[in-house]
C-alpha cells in the first residue's frame, strides 16, 4: 500500500486521536494529595511528574522508589536489615507497606507498615530481625532513645527514621579502654552492666573451671604477650592455644597421636581426654589409663601381661616420669627377660622383630619357628635339607655357651664339594651369588635336579644355546657316563670329548674346506668370528644378512647371474661329502666353462678364452664393449666405419652349424676387394 493512500493517513490520524484523548482523560483523574515528605520535593509536585514515583514506559514503580531511597535498595540487594528479610513477595512492592496520596497528615510509616512486615507492635520489635540480639538494659529503652525520629510523623529533611545506627557499643557508649582492645565489647561484657564480665564464648576454647577458673585473666593474657586482651582481635597474628602451649608434656608424640586417633581428637588437644579441665592437678589420684589407651603405647595388656599390676612395670621407686614410663613395647622381651641366645640375633633377619619373631607372645617354649621362617636366613629348607636335623647344622660349642645359630655356614660349598672343578667360579663372582655357587642352578633335592628355565647356558658358559643347538639334548655335547663319578656327576665335560672350545669347528667340520679362511679374508665381521660371520645357529643354510658372493669368492653376481639360482652353478650332490657339503663346487669363474663358445674357438689364446674382453656386461652377451680400432689389428677408416659388421664377417660352416668368421681375416685391401687390370695396370701374370 502506498504512503500516498488517503485511507492510510485517515486510519493513522484516528488512532492518534483516540490515544491522545485517553491519556488526557487519565491526566484529569486526581488520586489525591501527596504526603508531606513528598510534597516538599519540587520534582514530585504537579501532574506532569507522576513518573518520578510511578515509573514510566521502561521503569517500574518499585524501581522508581528505590532510585530515591538508595539505603533501602542496598538492604534488598544484600539481604540485610528489615527490608532484606521481607522476601521477594513483599520486597518488590513498596506501595504495599508505604502508600501515598492520602494527604499531608498521613504517615507513610505506620502501624500497618509494621504489621505487613511481620511486626505486630512497633514497640515490641525483635531486633534479632536486623541482626542485633537485644536484651538486658536495652529492653528498658524506648525506641526514640536510640532512634530519635522513631515517633516523628514527618521526618526532617535528609534524616532517617530507623536507619543509620551502628551495633558497635562505642557508637553509643564511651570506650573506657580507649581503643586498646581489638575484641568487641560483647565478648567480655553483657547487656546488663559493664562491670559484670561474662567472657562470652571462652568455653569454645577453654572452659573456665577447676584450676583455670581460679586464674586471673592477665595470667593467660599478659599485657606484652601475643595473646594479650589488647591483641586478641588481630586474627592474622593470634592463634588459639592448646594445652601444650602452656604446659609441658612428658608423653612422646607417638603416644599422643595414637590416643588422638582413638578419641577422634587431635594430638595438640588430646591432653584433655585424660586430664579434664576441672582437675586441679595433672597428677591427681583420679587419673587412670584404660586398656584401650594403654594399647596405644604399643603395649597391649593381653596374655601374659593382662594380670600384671601397674606397679610391677611402673614401680614408684623408679623415680620420675621418664624412669617409670620408658615407653617399652610388648614385643621388646629382652627389656625384662634374659636373652638365652647370647645376642646372636641382635643383627640379621630377626633383629627388628626380636624374640617375638621365633617365640609366641604368651610363652617362650615351645618355640614357634617354622620351616618357612628359615627362608628368612637366606636358606630355604626344602628337599634334602628337610630331612636334616637342626643339630646337624646348629651344634653346641665345645665350651659352655648357647647353641650356634648366627655364623652357621650358609653357602653350598661349605658343605658340598664342587663337581664342576671350579669352572663356574669366575661366573659366580660376576653374577654376585650370595647363597653359594651351587644354588643358582641346582635345587636342594638332588644335584641332578636342574630346571631347564633356571640354567642360562650363555650366562654361565659364554655359549648361547639357541637355534638348532636348542633342539638337541644336553647329551649331544655332554655325553652321559654309564656310572656317576665321585661327585655323583653323569654328564660329560665338553673339553674331554671335543677339546678346548675354539668356535664352531671345534664340533663341526668345515664344509668349505678352508675356502673362507684364506689369508686376506676378514677374521671378524660385526663382532662375529668363524662360521658366525655368515651363519646363525638356527641352520647352516640360513643367511640372515645375505651372502656377498663377490666379497667372499671374487665373482660378483650381477645381471643375469643375480637372477640365477645357486644350483645353476653349484650342483646338488647325491651324497654329502665327508665334510658335510651337499652342493658341488662351481666349475670355475670363466664364462667358457659354463657357456658354449659361439665363436668356435676363434678367440682362444693358448686354449683359454677371455669373453669379458668384449662382453663385459653380465646382463646380456649381445651388449658389446668391443672397439675395432683397439681390440683388433684393423683400424676402421672413414671408408669402413659406416659398414655393417656382416659386410666383412660372413657365416661359414663349422661342424654341424654355421658361425660368423671373425678371425683369421685378411687386413689388406686386396683381401676383400681383389685386383683390377687395365691399360695402365696390366694383369699380373700368375
């Protein structure tokens, strides 16, 4: 629709007129005169300023009220004071308690306002609602004695009715301490009278009863002390004290920590669990220690100590506290009982546990030492050792004294002879064997009992048993004897059958018959010697790093030779040789020994043919490296260098076939071109 349309303009003007008349009608309605406190504010006078209180298009009436009454807005926002306690239903509607337009004599804060706020009578207002527990002398005061405008029907300009007062006592009362104390007045004084001290809250830290109730404040809060009354309010510097801050404790911390756990307390505060504040002395007769508390010392009053009198262990004649209560443990038997072993167990596996390691807590005999416990000494009793009597190893000395336990030989070689003739002495030294040279491999049942997964052949002999060797039994290298020797040994010794070990050839014949041990060939490759330079123990036919044919034989496998199988030159043998060789030697490294000569011996020199002079490529015989001017006696001049080879080198019969003639050929012109006769050159007579 176009803006020039007359009907559109008529509709717009009609709507505007209706709205204008409606607003005008509202303006003519007068709700009544304002209260006096609002009438005296020029900005609120007149009908044109209604929005100052009632808001407008974008501001609500409550927001308009709080815009002028900022202290009330603060209470509402922070949830403090009377208005902060009203709740959202009433706090968002100021007019509910404070209506206006009732004339200049109307008080906007009245009995109805208090009733709506939950206060039946203004004079009975509970100050706890605003965070002030008022009692004592304060309850005798009229509201106006503190709130001077409480009863004023109209507030003086710029003043408050109830707001603006402080709960600090010094705001109303003179401070006789002249600001020296950091504590608030209510922590020492009640609301009855200033000379009546109450020490409010002191019981949270220390109940003032018994000996503490008889103390003067200054005895604990001295003038120059960090806990002085003057400084108690400096929370960043002052900490609350425990018993140990004022009294010395004869108990060790371990005991105090344990009692604290038992009593669900802390070590610093645990004194009060036994020494009550009402006690007059730490040593008064009423003190006692329960069995549970006694157990926290590490000494439970169980059998056989359950019937023991306190004085039997804590005799009065012992003197001071430290002598009577030395902190003994229940398992420290030797503190009270004599050691029958003469101190042999002061060191070693049972030094920490003491007597209780081998003896029961309730009696010394019979002992509680078990076969399993013997393992703690480094010697497990199993197998043949289980059959031995304790006295076989632990004997009585020749002179008077206790049976020998500490110092008994604990190494195999101390009791058993070495069936290996000291062969493993070097290896046991390197491997730090502490229990004896036999124990790393042999079990204590029989010497022949050697678990397969225990003996590391490489670690103990320097020879790793792997690959094909791993599949053979021990007897392959250690032939078994029909009868055991003097040490009970049946397996033979390698050097007695094969001599001193010097590598693979000590046991295996060289199938290469010394071919790879010639002077000039490397004796070692990457730390490997002998056969190991090429072979591994898994199989002699395995070459994990490959075989460099050119390096080891002088004949590099290139071109077609690199694609040819080994058996093409090394024929498999029907039977292995005496050295174990299963492939034959290659015919030779000369071409003619393997390949037929297509030239019919034309290039033989004293019976030998050097093919490589012209056929240097191993890829194909047709790839020539022949230079006619260098490798023949006939230089190719300009007339001949463009000729095809077949122009001069013709086929000729050779046995049952034809071959190309290369030599001998004439090198003179007449050998190919003949002679010509003419007037100037008569034909030569024959």
